[in-house]
C-alpha cells in the first residue's frame, strides 16, 4: 500500500477461512516472556502511543529452540476502573496492527477506551517484527501478465510467477516457514498476555483477525474476557473454498458499484443502464490488456485498482472518476493515479503478501493438481468474471508451497463468555454466511448485522448504531438478547457516497481512516 493510498483512502481488508480440533499440545501456559519495556512513540494523531517488543518461541512445541520478536504498541488506560488489555488486529494474514491501537483507542468513546490498555501488534513475520518476510521484492511490479488465462501462453506465464514466488519463499525462509500459521500466531497471543501480566485478555479483530481470535479462544477459552469479531471469516472454509466463494461475492459487489455509477450518470456520463456500464468496464479491461495505460495499468493492474471498491464504498467516487476519464475521454492519467493510490504494491505490501501466502498455504491443504484449480476457477469465472482469475493467481503459490500443511482446527467453543460479532449483509471479502456459522459455533455469541451494508469492517466507521453495541459490550459485557436464530440486533447501513465534492470527501474520512489501516486482500 502506497503512502498516498493511506492518506487518500487507500485500501481495505481480505479473505476468509478457518481451522478442526485443537491439538492437546496447544493447551497449557505460555512460554515465559520478559515484560515489555514501553517507550514513547506517539504521533500527532495518537500522542500517547507507546512501543515495545516481546520475544516468542519460533516453535512453540520447542520453546528452547530459538525465538523471534514481535513488535507491540499500546495506548495505556487512564481510568481507575481498569479492565485489562484489549488486543486489536486488522486482519490479513499479513496486516500490521501497531497503528490500529491508536485508531481504536481514539475512535471508541473516551470513557470506554480509558478502561483498557489498547494493544496493537505485528504478528510473526510482519512489519517491525523480526524476521520480517519479503520473499520476492517487486512481485507485483507492473505490467503483469493478463490474469485471464485464455491462451496457453497466459496460463504458463502466470503459473511461472506463482511457482517462482513459492520457490523464493522456500529458498529465503526455510527455517521459519513451518511456523508461520494461525495456530502459531494464536500461541503468540498467549505469550503477549503472559508478558503483560494479565490473567485474561479482551480481543477485537477485523477480517482474518476474527479467525485468529476464534482460534485463540479455542486454545485458551478461560483466558478470554471479551471477544469482538468484525467481518467474520467462515471457519468451515479454510482456505481454498473460501476464495472461490469470495469470487462470487466480489462480483456482486463490483456490480453494485457499476449500478451506483449508472445511478450517477449526470456525474460520470457512462450510461444509466448498469448492464451497459458493465459492458464499458470490460471494454476498458480489454483495451488495457492490449495497451496498458501509461505503460503501467494493464488488465491485471486494473483489477487490482478496482478491487478495493468491493471492500469499501468510500472509494467508489474516486474509481468512478478514473473509469469515466478513460472510457469517456480517453485520458490515462486519472487511471494511472488511481492505480498508484489503490492498487500499487510497495515494500509494505510485499511483506504483507509474503506473510499472507505463508500462513494461508500452511494453515490447510491446497490442491496440488493444477487441473483442479483450472476446472474450479473456470466454473466460477462463468458466473463471476470480475476477480476470479486474479484471485486464483494471488493464491496460486499454495499449489507449489515448499512446506506441508496443517489440519484445520475446529473453532467450536462452549467455554467462552458471550462473544459479539458484527457483519454487513453484503460484505464480499467475508460473506455473511461466515458470521452465521461462527455465531452457531461460539456458544452464547451474539450477532449484530448491518442490514443492506456491503463494506468490510463496519464498526468504528461512522455507523452510530453499530458503535453503540460495541461500546456497551466493551463497557460491561452487554450483548443484545438473541433468540438462537440469525441476527440478534439489526442496524441500518449508512447511505452510499455521493460523487466527489469537498463535503462528500470529508464525510467519509472516518471510514477511510479505518480501511486504510485494515488493508485489503491480505
């Protein structure tokens, strides 16, 4: 993610998945860890932020076999009614969480945040943690091969990229790859808990962070005080199946964007019929496959640029302007700028993708027969052409991954205090069914639904109804009364954005701040 993307609204959050029965070896006390030594690292936005690090075993099964380092951040509590640490995670796998601590602490009501030490952390392999992975720098440098493998040459080129990435990871990080997975990251959380001197922790995770939280709760239910899961991954679909289901949802969300463009024809002049607007978008894709805009934005880069719009509708006005400039006026500049803002991958993105693949490929089994990938993805593409093959190539290194895979973990849990789940009905990155499944698996859990919403990551984004439920839960554990069915409380979605004006841009600032931190597709 580029710096400009973070400032403008940059990116928004990722995939889904899950783990099956937690091995007995995962229980027990965390390995001893020295208390963090906190130092000031405040910013203008978050002046009380502090930073530290903690050592964790590389292999939790052999605590004496060597350690790695996790980077932490903290906004300390100020109230006398202290409720312990609240660990926050933005998703991924591969997302850096240190800045999220400041955002959460400043976005919650002051009287709620004051009761917690809000703790951010970079999971193993990520960001300021050591070692930080970067398997193949520049892997996403433009212009990449067209993601649509409609010729043998296109398929061969994309397969070569996927295999080279897997080989590079295996060559550079053979020592650590066997220990980059969700179970190991969950065990790290318990080391952090012990280092903080807390008997129990509260946890607040977005996207993949919901899965990490559910796995930690499975391993240590007695150490969970409160558990908030926002935009919930489906724990029955780790990970291959999750990506195929996600492709269908991404296509629906992209069509919602195109319908929004059609509804604002006065601003964009691309037509009032959503079907016609869709035809023009794919015509743009075809043209860019032949001649990349500015020598930079080919077909694959175009998909990367518009994917964030499937995560967060606050990006729609920016994307629509770039689309209109190219399709109506033949101008490449706005499209190249949109790619730099939303789709380009920098060193931070290279690190995030390296951890993403390492965790996903290790977490569960993936097909090793490329014919299975080819058959499944062409079948999904026939229904959902927007991101199916782009997403397939994003995950394709798992077909060649150098380590073996774990068995998935069953996150079903009868030993937790009530957890609170949040979900938009039209979320594409983590479709709604995953939240319903997780609510059923976590006994006593409650689900708050944003009806008609399509964004990924919905709390602390400006919806006062959702945030009131969050604040009540973090204050004293209050959850809505459920009937054992689907949603336990329903909040109306915020309206879709308007075409760009200074007022519209400022009104979306809070949501864009969150989505810049969540990242996308990681």
